[in-house]
C-alpha cells in the first residue's frame, strides 16, 4: 500500500487506495466493443424495419385508434431535457477533476437521477392527473377525433375568433 497517506491527527491516518476494473488479455476489450457495435447495428436495423412497416399503414380506422397513444410532445420534452442535462454536465466532466473517483461517480449519479426521475415524471404525470381528476372519460372525446377532425375544429375555432 504505497498510495496517498493523509494524517488526521497524531493517532489517526487515512490511506487512500484506488483501483480499477479492466479487461486484460490479448484482445484488450475489442471483442466486447465489437459485440456492442454489432448489437447496436441490429437495434438500428430493427428500428428502421419497424418504421418502414408503420409508414405503410394507410388505414384511417387504425390511425384513429393510434391517436389515443400519441404522446409525441411529452417525448420531445423528455429528449430536450436529457440533451440540456448532458450539455450542462459535459463541460463540467471535461474540465473537472475526473481523476477523483468521487467526482466522476457523482456526475454520473446526478445525470442518471435527474434524467430518470424527470423523464418518468413527465411520462406518468398526464395519466396520473387524468385518473385523479376522473378525466379519462373526458379525454376520450379528445382522443377519438381523427387528424382531419382535429384540423377542422381548429380551423373553425380560428374562423370564429376572426369574425
């Protein structure tokens, strides 16, 4: 144990010992990263395949049913929040004392806790409020409208405001 030794007082001292986990061997982790790369390529390929299948759907009844599950706005807010947190923490990570394990793991913990809790909150809040207010039946009218009916009602609303 030849690591840094800090004296607290005449009787007490603290000795720090840092270690790290690493893959040692002839491949030096290349197999793991290769497997991870292949896995991500398959994920992206499957996502493209599903997207292409969904794009082929032209049934009006099915698209009306799917509008019940349209939470695109909440997902966009979640993505923007995640991006903002990463933009704030990236300079701190790049210019901070990352050789200190406590600092490094603190940044990772803050990022995970913020993003996970806020995204979960944003996704569950509308449903929870609808159940508490008893408005899930009132929202049914909103979700039952097709895209054409929504546009028509917005146009009528705007025309009423003008005249």
